[in-house]
C-alpha cells in the first residue's frame, strides 16, 4: 500500500494546472445511461473514482473507453442491466448517480443504498423523495432502492412532477442531479425547487442540454425540465476542479510560497479566497488563473462556516483547518454540511496542532509550527489537509492510506514535487 514521505519547510513555488472536476465528471458519466449514443468527455481527470464509475457502467452493459490522455467515452446501447450492486456502490457513493438516469431511460432501477461514510450518515431520502414526486414507485428492500415507473413494460414514461429538495443542511448536490437526470426523459414538465447551485450541477445541465434535454434555471435554485422522448450523444469538456484549485492555493499559503493555479475559474472560489484574504494572503487573478503571493508572517485567525455554494465549501474545510493550525490566534471552523467531518482533527493533533471539537465546530488555537509524525488519511479531503500540514511541519511526516487521496487528486505527489515540495510516494 502506498504512503507519502514528506520533508517539511520548503515554500512551494511555480504553477500547477488543475484538471477536470471530479464531482462533475462522475454524474456526467452516469448521464451517459440516458442515451444510446456516445457521450465523450475529452478532459476527464485520471482519478481512481473515474475508473470506479467506468467499471460500474461497464458492468451494467455500457461500452466504456478511457484514452491515455484521460478522455473517456460511455455508450449505453443494447441490453443494459438497470442494477448497481452493493459491491460497486460501497466503493464510491457517487455510484448513486446512476439511479436517476436508469429510472428516466428504462423505467426501473435497483441500486444499493450507499450506507454512511467516515464523516457522516449521508442519507439519500431526498433522492427518493424527488424520484417519487416524478412518479416512480420506490421500495427499500434488503439494502436496495428499487424504483419502478408504473406501466414501463408497455412503454409508459416517468410522468414528471414538482418537488422541493431542500434538506436541513441546505440543497443536495447529487440528489438534485439524480432527479434532474430522471426528469429529462419524463413525459411532461418537472420543476425542482431548492435545487443545488454548485457549479458541477450547472455543468451537468450544460451537458444534458447538449444531449438534447430542455432544462432551464441553471445556477438558480429552481430548475424547470421539459421532458423529451430521447437524448443523443455529446462531447462535453467538464469544468475545472475548484476543490483541487483551492487545495493547491492553500498548499501555497501554508508553505509561505508563491503558487499560480492555471486553468481554473476564479469565480468558483470566491468564498475560499475571501477567507484566505482575511487571513492576510494576497492574490492576483486573471480569467483562468489565480496566484497567491508569499506571506512571511503567520496567517491571521479566521472563523469559517461551511455553506452550500457559493459559501465556503465543506470540501475545503479540512485544508483550511490545517492552515489555521499555524495562525497567530484562535479560529473557529464550523461544518454545517457535515457536522462530523473532522477525521483529520486527530491526525493534525499528532503533528502538534492545538485543536478541540465542540459539537459541529472545531476550535483551533494557532501555534508557530507543527512537527512531523506518521499520520493516517481517512477521506479524500482530510488526506489533502495532512499533506499540506506535512509540507510545513518540521522534520518528516508520513501520510498513510493515500489511496484515499488518489480518488480525487491526480498524482498530487508529482505535482507538489514540481512545485518544489519534498514528497515521495513509497510502498509499505
Ligand atoms: C456532494 O456529495 C459531493 N460529492 C461531496 O464531495 C460534497 O462534500 C457534497 O456534495 C457537499 O457539497 C459529489 O458530488 C460526488 P449532498 P453529496 O447530498 O451530493 C444532506 C468530495 O470530497 N442530505 O449535497 O452526497 C447531507 O447529509 C465529496 O469530493 C440529506 O439530508 O452531498 C448533507 O448534510 C465528499 N438527504 C447535505 O444534505 C439527502 O437525500 C449535503 O449533501 C441528501 C443529502
């Protein structure tokens, strides 16, 4: 099993180009189930999660292809198995995104309930509520969601309907995506109220409309979908990964370096940039790049609460905590999306950080320096936070179970090495 060995203390310097967004490419690959023609994504990132989704789609009978440059294709033609087993879904929660396309195109689906993950229960009650509102009959049996469109055997389509998808923590991203994808092939009009406004939802809408769907309201919490008979193929380049971009900017910040992130959308990062500016960092930005300038002093303490987009993203919460561990004061981070998303906290304590939990918040008392130690990754974004901390900790930090990080960051060790970080990938 791979692990990283990191020697701290070197400021990162240089530029890094972000890849296609993981949380756009995964649902868009699932959207390939909606058409018998080819859906091609020329800029898919080379991530293990993409491989996992392609494996699932292939097991369902789709033709899939992944080129050396990362481009991927999916074509759902012929006999498609409208089932996603527990073995697939437990590997990656985003597999749940096949549910909506299966119901929309085939009138039935049998998808394993995803279960929880290390940072929370992560229910899918809104996915179920939304599909039921469109006219599907849903049953939960033996750990599976079974969805059936009445009369689908004789060609009946999902009727369509209107639904509010908000949850106590705000909109649901993949819940919006599932209901949206099913609605594209419904008989009539559907309206989703309280839809997620994340850029990845907008990107999915753009892709679906290029396949022939009729969706309006992109970027707003109200989506209107006029059902169509069928969808065609498309070639769709996904948006850049805003979380990857934010992670590299925070890695530049924590090491006191100068890092330019290229190929990103600065407008997707307003909240994290605002938080880092409050911490005293200075940025320059252009149409598709952001550069953070070196800061010699410790960051100023900043209180952060995660929110649905365009608020501070929960997927950058762990990385911000690592940065605030070195602030010249006390910060409070509150995760309103996933109140228990603090697996990284205990590992940061191993590096000498002074942080304590208080309900859905973490109180971070900044200290001048961290000291290297072996730490264990637990989830995708926590792993990135531990790599960041290792880049600034005195001495050597080893980060174990880096398969977590490979799920969402393409060869992060090589790219940090190109920025001057002393990091190597070893096997234990
Ligand atoms: C997406 O997960 C992302 N994953 C997550 O990124 C991200 O953290 C999350 O959105 C929030 O932004 C993908 O897009 C593949 P939600 P998702 O449904 O869709 C509650 C990463 O690191 N909720 O938007 O599963 C839920 O408990 C991953 O890349 C319900 O109550 O998240 C949470 O509090 C981690 N009922 C809130 O909504 C539901 O039916 C937001 O969850 C669904 C969600």
